[in-house]
């Protein structure tokens, strides 16, 4: 496992394989005609966005609600492929990048609906351990069984029957060992909240 991790951490390239056996001459066994080619992991791949967007309308009250410290908060959810468990949330700059991301209603580009209050709260927690605990509990979680990771973007309570466009900054998540080039791209999509039923 350590060898494989080291190869992935080194990024893509071709490698010569040399085998060393116990109780054998100190010379390794290798074949110069046999090369191991490792392709770089590239950038994190988005599998799904919630709400979906397109023609499907979303109930703004069911946007991944969670009660945190007695207050209901809502979240956009972005699902990433995490096939080897190495996807990470950048705890140094990720919260700032989320704060400067945008969620704007149609025709409005000045007041973002990103929940900066909650992000500020996390950033102002005493100690990195407390911040990391909130991040892993509410912002970035993993499901090893499904090889997925989930980034939850906190948003303010949205209006019904409104079109929104989300633009999440690049660089928030990355593959460990590949921080320089394996960071997430800008993620953007549009969705519409459902109309209030008329009786």
C-alpha cells in the first residue's frame, strides 16, 4: 500500500518495476521492457448537484436542511467521485472560497444567498480541531462504501418560485498528494424553486 500511495502521490508518469526478494542476491529483478504507466488523477469529478436544476423544480425547504445549534440551515450538495479516498477539503482556504462563491436569484447579482454567517461562525471557532470537526460534520463528508465525497454549501433560506444560479469557486477540494494540479474547477448550475401551491 505504501508503494502504491507513493506512486499516486508522485502524479502520472512511467516507472520501472524492480522486485527485491528476501534470501536472494542483493540484485533486484527487473525487465527494462516492462514499464508501469500511471495516469494522473486529474481534477475532482462532480457526479451530482443538489438541487438538480434543469426542468425539475425544487422545494426550497427540502434543500438538505439540518438543525445546527437550534437553527435550521439549508445546504446545496455537490457529490464528487472519491475512488481512492484521497479527496480532501482545503481547510486553509476552503471556507474563504465558499464565502466568496455566489448564489444569485435571476436578475440579481449583488446579494449572494451563500450563508456567510455560518461560514464565519466556523472560521471563528477556537482551534483548528474545532473547525475541522464542524467542517467534517457539516461541510465535507465521505462515503467510502460508495467511493463518494459530499461538499455541502450553506445557503440562506431561499424564496419559492425563483430561479437561482450557483457558482462555487475553484480549488476548494483536491486530491491529496496532487494539490498543485488536482483541485476542483468552478462548479456552476441553475435551478428553480417550486411555486407555492394555490388552494
